[in-house]
C-alpha cells in the first residue's frame, strides 16, 4: 500500500491527488470541478466534515470506490505487448470533403486543403467496449478501446501520404459506466486543420462516425516547397503522436477507460527501417522489434469478482502503473541499440524515469527526441530522472551492449506503486514498487546493430520573428475584478473556459510570441500546458519563486540552457508555480478553432483550458480582436498587457 | 451487415437504464433530511436525486454578490428548459448558511428573484447535512479555499443519477453554453434523434461558415 494513504484521516490539511480525484470520480463519471490542485504524494484526507449533528450517514463503504487498494500482482509475469499496426482499409461510404451527414458522419466544417491532400490511405478505427487483461493475475477488465484494444492500434504512415482516419463511435449508448459515450479525437500534436483536430466541443454521439483528415505534411505548406515528396518545412518534422479522446469535461474518464493509441510518421530522416538510405539518421527503427512504443498510464482496480469473471477498474488515480496496458511487464532484448518511444497517456501522473543496471546503479540512455521533435544534438542522461509529463513524448535510445547476456535491467519510476506481493529488491537499492518494467538481455544481436547515434541529429528551423505578442495567465482564484466573482475557478486571463467564446485570434501564417504564466496559487504542481496545432520554441523562462519542484529543476539542470530555452521544439510546456515561459509559435496553413489547456486531465476537465482561433484575413483579425477587447471592457476586465495596441 | 441493419440494431439495442443499488449512490450524495422552501421534509438522495437529472448550486438568502446574478442566470435556464422542469429535470439551490436561512427566508429569496418556479427547490436543513452535501458534490475542498464559505463554489453541478454521470459548468459563461452542458447529461437518445440533431448541427455549421468565413460560433 502506498505510503500516501497511511496518514490519519483527520489530517485534512493537505489536499492530495486522491482528493482531487474525488471530484472527478464522484458518482462514477464526474468532471473534476474547477480548483483542483494536485500535490503528488501526501496524506489521504477524507473530506467530509467532522460529524456533529445531523442525519446524514457517513459514506457507506461500497464494494469498489476511490482509494480501493488494487489486488496484488506478481512482477514480471507478462510480456510487454506491442500494439499492432493499424491496417489500411477502403472506407464505405467514401470519405468526402463535406461531412456525409446522410451516410452517418458527424457534423463538421469541410476539410481544408482537401484537393491538395487527397487521402492516399484510409483507416477505420472504432471506439468500442471490450475487455483487456492488465495482468495475468487479474481477470479481464471492462474497457473502451480503439478497435477494442488497449492501447489502440498504432497508426503508422509516411510523411507525404495524406490519410483519412474514420473514427467510429461504437460505444454503448446507455452506459452506467464512468465514461461518457461521446468522443472527439485529437491527434497530439499533429499539424491538423481544426475540423480534424478533436476540438473539445466537437464530440459526436454513438452511432456516428467522423473522418479526421491528417495531411501528414510538415508545417509551412504555404511557404515551403516540396522536399523528397513532402510539402512544408522538413525541419518541422515530428514522428511520435498520440490519438486520444478529447471530450470536454470527460477526457479523464474516457482516456482512463482506454481510448488511447500511438500514431507514427516516418520520413527520410527517420524512415522506419535501419538500412542506409539517403538522409537517414539510422536510429533503431524496426517497429515492435527495435523501435518500441512504451505507452505509460495509471490505473486502479477493484477486487477480482470471480462470479462475474472480472477485475474492474475504478475511475481514480492509479496505484498500478502500466506499460502498454500491462502491469510490471518484462521485455526481452538483445545486445544492441533500441529506441523506445515513451508516451505518458496520463490521466494525471508524472512519470520520473531512469534506467537501472543489475547492480542498482543508474545506466545511461540517450534522448533523441522531445515531444516528437528530434533534438539538435542527442542528450545523454546518466544522472537523474527523466520527467515525463502527461502527453509528453520522449524518444530514447538504450544501448544494451553495456550489459552482459543474462542481465536484468529495470525501468525505475520514482513514485512507488502498489505491488502487494512481497518481493525482494530486484537490484540493490531498488524496491520492487519502483520498478515499472524489466528488460531481459537474452542474447547477442541477431540482426546487427545500427551505427552510433550521430553527433548532430537535425538542423532546427530558425527562430521565427514574432509580429505580435500575447499573454495567457492561468489562475485559480476569486476574481476581484468582477462584482459577481466570489468564488474560485480555473481562469485564463480572468475568464472561465467557454468553448463558444474565443479569447484570442491570430492571423494564419503569422508568428507570435506568447507568454504562459502560471499564477495558480498554492499549487506545488507542474502544469503540463499543451498548445494545439504547431510546435513552439521556448525563448525565456521566468522563475519568480523556486518552489520545491525537483523534477522541473532537474530538467533545467540537465538540459543545457541552450536546449531548454532555445532549441527543444515542444508542444507540452511544463509550467511550475510562479513560472512563466515565453515561446514563439507560428500559425500556418490552416484556420479554425484551437485550444490551450493543462494536460493533467483532471485540470483539463476542470476547464483549465482556453480557445483561440486562426483566421484567414487581416480584416477578420482586426474585427475579431475588437470583439474580444469590447467583450473584456464590457465585463470590466483588463485588456491584456500585450498586443493591445496592435489593432 | 449493411449500414442500415447496423443502425436498426443500434435502435433496438437500447434498454432501460438500470438504476444501481441505492446505498452505492447515497454514499456519493447523502440522504440527509432537508427542508424545502415550502417547509416540507425531503430526503436528499431518495426524494430529490434518485434517477433524476438535476442542476445543483449553493447560495444564501442575503448574499449580495454572486448569488443574485447566478440565480438570475438560473431563471434564464429555467425559462429555456421549462418544458422539462419538474418532469425529468430539476433544479436545487442549497443554502450555505442554514443557520440563518429558514424555509421562509429561502421562499422570500426565491420570490424576490422570480425563482418560485416548478421543478426548482430551495433547501435548508441541518448545517452538517448541507456541509456534507456541499463537500461531496463540490469536491474541490482545498483546505485553503473551501472551508471558507465566503469562497463557496459557485459552480453549477449537473448530475444525472440515472446514467450515473456528473458534469459542471460555471454560471458565468453564456446561457447557451450552460444549456449545452446540461444537455450533455440528457438521457440517452435514439439513433434517429442523434442523426436528426446531427443534421441540424450541420445546417448551423454551414450557416456559421457562410456568415463568418469559418466555424466560429457553433
């Protein structure tokens, strides 16, 4: 049992991850309420008031509720599953530019740039109920999965091949389970037109489908030519994406139920094989063999019910960590280099990982990509954890030649999980609770090895020049500026999220400098803030108060400043309390509605989220900005300190 | 199976929503005995929540800040949804200060704000019961905020006990958005209804694009 739950129930002086979740989990399918501050590992404080008088019974114990302790599992029983590659298909009815309402498609705006990017491949991905075995010691668990699997199939394609992915909602139309049977699928962080981007409010109901059009071109379609058959700026290449449900207020629920999957794009630099081809970095690249997805998540399970033949999961923070849907799996490797595409699918947990050698010491690995973007130079990390925020992707290379055949190597997670089966430490100083998974070095390589990792991976695009600036200020407060504000809520620039209200507009093709500012008070949580649409470059970080945030501090210490602030292209910006980052973003090629939100899904569902739009013309931009300023004036709100004089 | 069969199957697949056992749900709400603004005793879960869709908020009668504005917004919500109010949709306004808000005070508040409407109940009772309900419904009780009633959660809690779903919305956003959030927890619709609504939505999107150049307000 994790330490965090052992403290006195009367100690309610600390809010905990668990308490937050009570908001999310209450009655099975709640959305988390506004102020949700997560502190990682503190006491479990029961939040009912102390009984004095009254008729209300104390919450009756139920068979499975938040905070239940998952049944025990023996470590290293199951083999790490590799999600299958999604198979191409021919869709009927045929995909169309305008929504095929008669054929059962969900309402949407017409696909942008359809004629330029006619689909060359088609996929059919259904969200449907199924069962999944998280561990051999468990009976099957009810899930919602893409094509019934957890994680969903990996969609793998080449840049230059536009695809249609038809997401079909086959979820039960009458489910008492904790998910909500309406979905909208976001490809994190594809350069995708708004109507295919899984805007949180664009969910569709059971029985409908929706075609998401992924052009699979580099950002910069309008300004760059064609390189090796792909339009756009090849320096904007990204390789590891994540498709998941983005249903407003129910993202936590539906993702924990299983609506997750990986999406990989290959190009000349990263071709998905290891042969010497022109321009290839020759990283380990055979999917499922030397190029391994590791999709991390957290889950919590009820006691196994043999009568029903199930081990059900409860909507909650996990006390079991899973890799590709398995608890503490093992994976056989040979003495050569492997690439691991690590993706944290949340819903809320930050993973802090390191590789542990059989002798208990940390072993080095090399990070080659952050948030799907290759670094300029590889970053070898041999001291300290690699923090993986929700939705962050890290591609790492591990060279197993450093271990003799027969070695057991461990992936260590900083926060212990509940194992429940007494097990000796697998390595010196490594409790079994801290082991995420095990690598078994079973032999010499049989298919050779890739050459050494190049000293320079890719050339980064030049830092774009902004023509305007804007500030997004995240708060959780009692807005004093409004007469009607007597309560706290997640606010962005003093306003709650309203999917029908746009809070900033930008011009298609422009670049702006945006500042993300975390003024959420009394929070010792790092908010992983995600901006849809294009990758950004952090140019400046302001730390007004260094709050005890070991993970983030380690990132800063470990990354060379040049990399942290200038070079790493990102789409998830870790934002500790009283931190602000300035970043440069471009808004190219498409227009429409996009989002910024905290990717802690509890916060996301509590609407730590804001909408911004890309518009096509300068006159439209000016008109919309006037609307925004007028609206703010009418509410007595300050005009944002940046960008106000531009219109 | 062709598409039409599939759709028919969807239509036929619908079964009545099962109501899970009461004790399980009571623990999530509370079955405390409360008093309505009509001075009637009710059990919170059994009489007000069980199997129902409801919008719940906290207020107090002599609140001069947020409550009147929120109540005004709720009156607009009621007006928009009056055909359903009291039938399959309910509104509950619970007092934060039961010590000072007796049923008569709540009735006066409701009358003053034009909120004495069918399906809308104002509730008071034992402070412990109300506190329990507030804590359980608005589990955002960060010690630094929520123990101070002055900073009460003015969010609207939307529940549908029949489908076991909860959601929330800020009362400060537009009426249209509040109505949308409430509709998120509507009882399951048939595939015919879904398709009809989808068709109407597409018409709205098309009109919006025509007007604004892109999908902006729908």
